[in-house]
C-alpha cells in the first residue's frame, strides 16, 4: 500500500480494519522523518516511535508531532531555548494525554522560536527550520517546524502547534497548509510552557480542514487542571458540512491596506468572489481599532513573558552555573548566557512596561485597547457569520531578506494576526492560491467558540471553489 496517498481520515479507517501494516508504516515514517530533519531542521527532538504499543500489545495509530513548548512525559522539552536544553518533563500536558488516549503516537518535538518569540523561527536556540517549498525561505513562526513538517511529509500526520499572536496562522500561511487557532479557553493549556498566559492557545496544523477538525475534536474541552479552559468537547469532524449558501461574510478594509502585498490581497479577494459564486454573501466593513492592536499586543505579551521567564534564573528552573557572587550577579550570568537576543529584548520591554510609573501609562492602556478590539469583533459577529482577510501581508520571505529587517519590521509582520489573538477568537488559515510558487492564504475568523462555522466555510472553499 502507498501510504503517501492516504489522508488522515483514510489512514484511521484502514487502521481499524487492519488493512495497514502499522509496523511497516512506522518504520518507513521514522526513516522519512529522519531524512527530512537532516535537510530542513523540523525537529528539536525525534522520538523512536517505531514500536510503541498499546496495553493489549497492538501498535498504536495516528502520528502526531508536537511543538517543543508542550510537555510530553519522558521527552525533552526545550521551548526552543538553551536555558531548557536538558529539561525532561515527568508528566503529559492535557492535550498529549488526550491524544495518547485516542491511540495517537508522538513522533517528536518540533522546532520553534525561543519561547514563541518570533515570526520566522529564526530565533530558535537550535537549528533554524527551512521552508520545504523553498529552503531559502522561512517556515514562519513560531510553530515553524510543525508547519514545515506538515507541508513536507507525504504521510498521514497532524501537527500540534501553539499560538500567542499568530504562531499557528503565520507558519501555516508561509508553508501552504491549514492551521486552526482555537478560541482562547477551548483547549487546555495545562502542560504548556507559557509565553503570555492570557493569549496562549494550542491548536492543530494539517494538510486539510478535515485533518485539523479531527485533532481539535480530540484535544478540546474542559480540564480541571486549567481554570481558563471553558470550552465543551465536540466532534468537529463528524459535524463538518459543505453547505455555506446564505452565510454572511464581513471583509475588513483595514486588513487589505498599507503593508499588505497587492498580489496577496488580489488572491484572497478572488477566493471571496468564488465563495460568493456559490451563495455566500459578503460586505466590506471597518475595524478601526486594528491600527492600535499591534502595539497593545506587544505591551501585553512582553509584560506577561517577562513575568513568566523570571523563574529561569539558574536556581530551581532551567540551566545552572557554578554559584558565585551575589544573587544578582549569578542570576544575570545564567540568563545572559542561555537566553537568546530576542528573548532578552522581550524581557526588557515587558519589565519596563510593568515598572512603577509606566504600568498605568502603557500596560493598563494596552488592556483598554484590547477591550475595544474585543467589542469591535463582537459587534461585527452580530451581523456576520465570519470575517475573511489575508493571513500574512507577504509570502514567506527569504532568510537574506529577514537579515535586513530590524525588530520593528519583524513585529509589523504580525499586523493581521494580533487583533484576533488579542480578542481570543478562533481563526482558520486555508491556502487560496500561489504567488511565484509560494502560498497565499486566506484567514477565516469566527466568533468565540464558533470553530464549527469557520471549519465549514474552510471545507467549502477547499472542496468546492479551490482551484
């Protein structure tokens, strides 16, 4: 059997009926992953999953890769940072436990920007992952390894990513795969190494809308170990529907404005017109707070990050050095040595925003902006089933182009993804065309816990109007 032609759905069906030699399948998959990793640096740690079995002796099922800031028992978890290079969790994150309970196999931990700090996965403390569509280009970040692997691996597989300000949508866009960032609170964050607690979300990356709906069905739902987890468990895959006639779509003007490549805007508009041709109605709308979302996001996110990373001081958590000098001297020595440049930058920015005299001026003001952003989305979703916009303002840049960017240029790359992340709404990235051989992707945004609706729209686009 040619495993490379199987979809995830077909693989699961044939596995249950015994039509697949699972032992042979996993042997070939392991070899392929090793080969791809040597070429593209998708993984930080690869598991030897070839003969993992259930309690009754049967070989387990679907391969799932995991971003390296989600804890897997007995498997190194670095969050892309040298300060956690030797950390091995003694427990499974809730999402991992749920995947294992369904028979999923963890193939390894995928590469990422350090603690999620980045848009291109160039801030990894390990090797930088390369885009399989063009190795001179970035996979995107911070879930770059997850999206790159998904694009390159012609085997049934789903990746588990994580987003704070666009870290699922961005790499999915640059690699031309499907990425789902769920509503904040739908998926448990227990076992996630935090970037920013009020923004972090775990979600799936797959080759199709069906793939991400399958994994979301497994990992979603309430968890007693996470007080912020409020979503109900649903079978999103079973409830997929390709009926979209009569749905109303809002198209935010601000998401097609300055800084967005005209070719991407045109490609996404073509996708919207195709949806219109099968009965979807659309209307242009305004979201004026969009221009304030980016600075508000970086103030909130860095403030929370600087707090979360304070524990990595060489005492109880993270890398250690020989204890010499005062506490401040030792603390500074460890963090200077093991944190990367971008991590240090965000710690400083966040610490500054939380200082007495600046907290009210910056941090609390940013929280007020966040409230305005949420209210604008809430108002829009009273009238529209979903919003559609480009996912990223450019196609995947080349590494030589990234080297010329300053930090502000890099932060501006998140202009289209931070507002929905601030609001905690779900978003789905679906490829809608190509520009010079590289993917252009539409972003389908939904209201809180409306994952089923945006998945259905994505399925319609994939199956009925995608060229």
